[in-house]
C-alpha cells in the first residue's frame, strides 16, 4: 500500500530578517515521489524557503514538515532524511571518486556493509565503474554531476533537494541526469529542484513560482502555461526579429515584446484585436514575417509576466 | 603611453584603497603601530633586574659595594644568600637573573694587591637581559672602584662563555638614548619596506582573483600604463606614510636630524619606488592575494630585520653573508638614513648607496613590467 | 545583398597539455550577426572567446577581426572589440557610474558623447536609479547588465560575450537580449557562448561544439531541419507508463520523459500520432494532448551529438 500522505508540507511559512520579509505566507504540499520545482528571480526568497525546509533556518512563523518531521521542532531528524546537491556540486576536486563517496558516507553516518552497498550503487549509477580512483578535478561536468548525486543519496534519503543541478552541463549529460532523477522518483523519493532554466523546469511534475517571497503560481507546467496569466501571447515568426522589435513596442494593446528563439513573443491584452493591428503596422513598414498567431504561453512568458506585473503593481502603489 | 588611461587606473586604485578597510588599515595603522612597537620595543631601558647577592666576606668594603648595587636603578636586590647552592638555586628558579658573589678575601686583596675581583653569574637563557645585566653590573663595579674587575660566567641557556659583544655593550648601556638614534632610522626603513611591499603586492593578484584582470587585458591598456597607473597612487600614499614616520622619529623619538630635508625626500622617494616595484613584481608573479602578501612579507621582513644593518652591523657578519646583503634593498636606505640623520651627509657624499639604489630600482621596475603577463597562458 | 565578413577564423587549434580544447575550428561572421556557440561546459567555448579577444594565443590557425590579424597583432584588435568574460570583472567597490567611466577612460572616449551614451544604455537596462550604487551590491542580473554597458561604452564593432546570462533570472535575461537586438541595428557583430539552449535559439546563427570540434554551423531554423524525424509531445498524468508504451511502438526513435508527459521522436508524425493514440487508449493510459511539436535546439543537439558519438 503506497503511502499517500504528503512528504512535504509547508503551512503559511514566513521568514523575516529584521524589517525585510523574505518569505511571505507560503503554503504548499508535495506528494511522495513528486518532482517539485521552485522557479523565481534572484532574491525572490527561493533559497530562504529551501533553507527553512532543510531545517537550516527557523521560520519566523508558520510551520513545515519534511519526511514527517517538523522543521522547527526536530531539525536534526529532518536533516537526517534529506539529501542535498548544491549548485557547484560541492565535491572535493583533489580527492578521488571513491574518496569523495567514502567521505560523504562518513558525514551522513552510513557505515560498514551498507556503505559499501550504497557506494557501489552510486558508482554504477554515475557510470564510473572502473574509474573510482580518478581525481574529481579531471572529471567533466556531467560526470561530476552524477557523482554528486550519488554522494547526496548515500543515506537513501526520502527527500532530495537539488539546487540549480544542471547549470553549465551539456544537454546529453543533463538528460542522463534527469533519467536518474526520474528513476529515483519512481522509487518514491521526493525531489525538490530550484532552477533558472526554463527547460529544466519542464522536467518537473509541478512548479511553484516564487516572486517577492510569495507563491505567485502553482501547478504543472501545462497548467501554468494555460491558466496563469491574463494576457495572451502572439507569436511572430520572422527573419529579422531585431527590426520588428522596436516597431511593435509602440503598438496599442501590446504590453511587451520579447525575442524568443528566432521569433518574437508579443504579450497583448487581446490577440483578436492585436493581430490585425500588428499585421497592418508591419505591412506599413515593409517588414516581412512568415507566421503570426496566438499561441499558448511558454513557461518563460508566464514567469516574466508574473514577475513584471508584480513590479508594476509595486510601482503603482 | 596614454595618460588618460594611466589617470583612470590611478583613480580607480585610489577609490579601491579608500573603500577597502584592509588596505586602509595597512596604509594608516600599520606604519604607526609598527613604529611605536619597534621604537619602544627596542627600548633598552631595562631596569630593576632581579639580583641575588652572596657576600662571602661580610666586610665593610663588601657591604659598601653591595650598597651600590642596591642603590642602582638597574638592579633590585631580591635575595641575600649564604651558600653557592642557594644562589644557583635562586637563578635556576628564576627568582633572580644576576648573581653577585663577593669573595671572602675581597678587601684583603684590595689592600694587599691593589686589585680584586668580584664574581657575577648571569642567567643566560635570555641573551638580551644577560648582556645588559652584565653591562650594568660592570658599570656598578667600575664605579665603585677602578681596580675591581668583574669576572663573570653564564648559567643555563647558552652556558658557554659568550662574546662580550663589545659593540652591543657600547650601544646598550649608558648610551640608551643614543642607541635609539641608530635604531629608529632602521625602524623607519623597515616600516616603509613592509608597508610598501604589502600595498602593491595585493594590487595585481587581487585583480586576477576577482576576475577583473581578464577584462582589463582585453582592453588596449599596455603593461607599462598598468605599472605606472597602479604604482603612482601607492607612491603618494607611501610618501605620506614616510613623512609621518620620519616626523614621528624626529619629534617623538627625538632622533637628531642634522641633514637636509631635500636629501631625505629624494632618497626616500627612491627607496619607495624600489619597494613598490618589488611588491608589484611579486604580485605579477603570484596570482593569489594570500600568496603574494606572504611572499612580500618574507622578502621584506626577514632581510630587512636581519641583513640591512638595522639590527646587526654588517661588518660583523661572515663574508658570504655580507655579500648577500648587497641584494637587500633596505640596506642602502638604512645606510642613507643613518648618514642623513646623524651625520648630516649631503647627496654627493651618499653617491655610492644612492646609485646602487637607482640601479636596484631600475632592475626591479624592468622585471616588474616584464613579469606582468598580458596573456592567459 | 551580402553583408561584409567581420570575423574570419580558420583552422584554430588549442591544446592545454594533453587536453585538446579546440581542433581545426573554422567559421566566419557577417556584420550585424549574433553568432552563438553552444556546447558542454569546460569545453572550448571560453577558449574560443579568449582567442578571439587576443588574450590567449592559439597553437595553430588564424583569426581576423575587422581586418586585424589577431594572432600576429593582438594589441591592435583590442580597440575594435569588447570582451566580457564569464565572471565579468566589475569593480565591486566602485559605483555603477565609476565603473562605466573607468572603461570609457580606458578606451579614451570623448567625454560628451560617452555621457549621453551611458545615460541611454543605463536607461535601457533599467539601471538609472542605481547609478550611485556600489557594483558589489547589485543583483546578479544587474551586474551582467552593467558589465554589458561597460563593454558597450566605446561602441565596439565586435562584442564577445562568454556565457553572459549564466545564472541570471529570465526577466533580466530578456532585458539583456533586448539590448543585444538593439545593437544589431547599429551594425555590431556579436559572438557569444551559452549553455542555455533556449537562448541559443535567439542567435542568428549557431555553432554546435562537441569535443573541441564544430559539429554544425547554421541558422537555428536550418539546424532544426537537420533533425531526422518529427517531435511529438504527449501530455499525460502517467508519463512513465506512456514512455514504456511509446518506446515499443513502431517508428519511434526515442522517448524523453518530461514533467507532465513525454516527448517522442518519430519518423513521421502524421503516421505515428494516430498509432500512439491507439496504443495509449488500448492500455488505459490517460493522456490529455498529443500533437506535433517543434524540436528545440536541445533536442537537436542531443540527436546530432548522439550521431556524432556513434560515428566516432
């Protein structure tokens, strides 16, 4: 019988540093085996939130439960049940693969036969069989990443935190890494990810968009793309986006124009009204385009809109 | 060389020093503290040395001698014992540092032979105090009677008979005011050597560590512009520090100044250029701030304190070591300073050390400009 | 009308001891292009930038920028270019204004024109209210924008940016790109390296690097056409089951798990979509949408590199 109780519960979490509120009344639940992502601009409160969930910071008010333990009352128990993989992998570059694994094993209190077993598992998972004596400094990004993951799960934690896990790693290694994460998730490990990478956010089952300490949106990537923002997005495919960009910004009803891939995403109040107006304008300027239509916003559009509207709200106040 | 770029580099450097508490401390506090520390630390006014006496005669004459010791500010009679065992035990236990033993035939010998001797034992673990104590004891005895000689031996520490170190005894007793005149100029040289090198040793390595150097070398800036632009502000700061130290030397420590101000300024500028160039060279070779700063310390502190002629006279050193001192930049400056202060020497009289210093400066700057690698591998 | 070639690189090779960072690299950039290098971290991307900037000599090969032979005369090219390294060295203890003025002085820009340009650039990045702030106190995104402003103050012909938006949030990234697009109209040629593949699509042309060699070099659209097969996106609440089923279906080349479903590479979307629908329904695997999707540069990179690795 699968345990259906949520693995992570955040209930009206608040963290204040003096007069500054870093996290402002955030609540959510993460199910067992879910891959949950935190997206948000720098300084939005993501790291503070993660630190509270890792029991490294005590909440000012509200509570959180991770793997069944309250972060305020039993921080040590929480930390025993967490694996953490930090941004630059925190491996010791002057130690070998096996030395790193043994070190982290010691740190997490894994000993004896169990440690050997977990080390073998980690080595195989990372694909480093036969290379255990290699110095970490000679490994490239993808290998280090998988090794770091292996080190983070030596103690088989039910919850795993990944902080910008694939920054700078090539796409193939990235996919391989996510295959491993999916395998862990299938085994019931709950994974929390923070990222700036829209592509990476797409790998998550659900995403929490954090802006200015608040939960601005929550849902699966598809849900967010379809439901969260009020504006509509018009896609224009053209050869010279640079030339069109400044022209479009002046059009009425256009809130924002952004380059996206080799096309432009235009954020408008109403696509039906905007499209003909844009077409007329482009024609008048003699600017060519191959496609113009309303599209479903991408995650990046959602992100940008949510953040931008919060800023303009602030400016208005 | 484009002066606008040099000016921009200098201005940036000044702003950075001003806003960096660590640099400011080096610039302002370090010279002041060091000058005071070394100035007073080398204070040779050692007084109230604990003395133990063993009067084996107990005559009026011996008592009179002992009374002189008691009256002297240099000593404090802490014990009077009646056996050798007791006085050596007092020495071993550290209750006294010097022991005076008056032989049982003291007055007899003076009356009969016209000469006598008194025995002194010093705790030789602390060479400094031992020497000084000895010197003082000798003076007390000599003051008592021209015909009485002080024979001495050392106990503990380097128990072998050690040199009377005549130069030291000349410097260190009865001349402690004059000793300062020799010491302080050396301290000024040391302070400038240390501070100057520390200032510039951080400058290049800091930029590499912070990543600003990589973008700097992709601009049209040339290594020479970088050298001049970076050293100039530190030169100004260094001259201010030097002025401060020298003023302190003359007005606080009261070292007599018999030379010309212009000579002092010119020679100090020259020395400063050498010191700053040295720091820059270290900084260009070692890309980490901590490494550069430590090497700078090593290269300036040890040679300056040991081999510049500030603490130990060069002509007393073994010949090979003397040859090495030619490489020590502060050696030249110490010579110049002492000469300008105490002898009032003029520029032409100092031609030799000055030209050697100019040579040194040229070599250092040349190496510094070349050592700076404008490429990444 | 063909635009003049501003950058021309041929046979570039660079080794670090035993590691071959770049091997026989050749490419050219036309005026006003945004040329992007994409490839794994620690690969040749930073090395290429440093070679182009003249701060590192190549082992073999030639580089010509704006007519200047960079290998023979690196000092001369520096006035034509602006290089922004990965950790752009801003002077953290100097204010925004002081940083920009410093670079303006280094390039000897005439005072009046630089002030006007500075004000314009700062306004474009939204940094006007922060002019008196110390650079060290800016957020990551703003630091990058400041770095860009410092790079642009002397109106270079060529801009070299090494991973300019690494670690920067998407909002600042958009601002950054708006500035870059604006530069194109001024005829500035931009060469950048990035590991954000979604960003790579904004470049005029891309160079895909792998193991120090250039795999392909073309516009994003042309590269997309290179990808064998079509991409089909299926949203499902049980992605793993969907994946297992899809992997066994005929015509499917690869399946990728994503957060809310799967991406399937098939030989022909029109044929395979109804087949996949059937397979999923028959096994009772729920799915919301199944549609043809545009392959991303990441999809492309993975399949092209995969091919290359097999060929090696």
